[in-house]
């Protein structure tokens, strides 16, 4: 699960161009803040993708463990059918049946742990993805402020960028 990237390079170039040719000093701050927001968006996107990959790997490992669990269950059922049909249960067969049950218990614990890890990683991915979205919105609004020369839009973009920072912090705190 990769995050869709919004091409922001043209916006950065336009903001920097406007900052250089404008007599207004605050537009230079818009250019600087959008560069910082872009860096934060890249970090959040990278970590979001990493968490999505880890979630997928944990889920695959969990599925593998559940398949192994079922295989042990089938072996136990075949052994139980053999003991029932033959009418005799040797000590060796009973020990093997007990071993299958113990192994299934261990496999089940491991599969559930992998499921939990997958859910946790996916939850973190979602938090970081929200941060990426906030940063991208903030960058776009900052570009609008530079293009329209309205400082209020830049302040709005900084507020939205702060929300992105909160999501970034929450994602790291959810570890």
C-alpha cells in the first residue's frame, strides 16, 4: 500500500519565483514553510509506507501460521480416525496426538501475535497517512496564498500543517 504522491514541485518553483520577485517579505516565509512542510510530508509518507508493508508482512505470516495450525489439526484428525477405526490406541499414537495439540496451541499463539502486529502497523499507517494528507493540503493552500498574495491563506496553511505535525507525532507515539 503506497501513498499516492501529489506532484508539488511546480508549486514549490512558483512559490520561490514569486518570493524572489515580490516586494512582500512574508512570501519568503511562505516559500520556507512550504519547503519544511514538504520535508515533513516526505517523512510521514515514508513511515506510512513502511508501516503498511510491515502490516502486510505480519498478516501474511499470520496466514501462514494458521495454515500450519490447520495442517496439524488434520494430522491429529487422521491419527484420531486411525485409533478409532483400529480400536487400539498405542502409547506412541496417544503421545503423538498430545504433541499435535501442544504444537497447535503454540502455533495459535504465534498466529494471533502476528495478527495483532498487523493491526497495530496498519493503524500506524493510517495515522501517518492522515499526516501526509494534512501536509499536502497545507502546501497547496500556501501556494494559493503566494499566488493570490493573501497572507491569511498562509496562516490557514500553517494551522493545517500543525495538524499534520500532530498526526506525525501521534503516529510515532502509537509505537
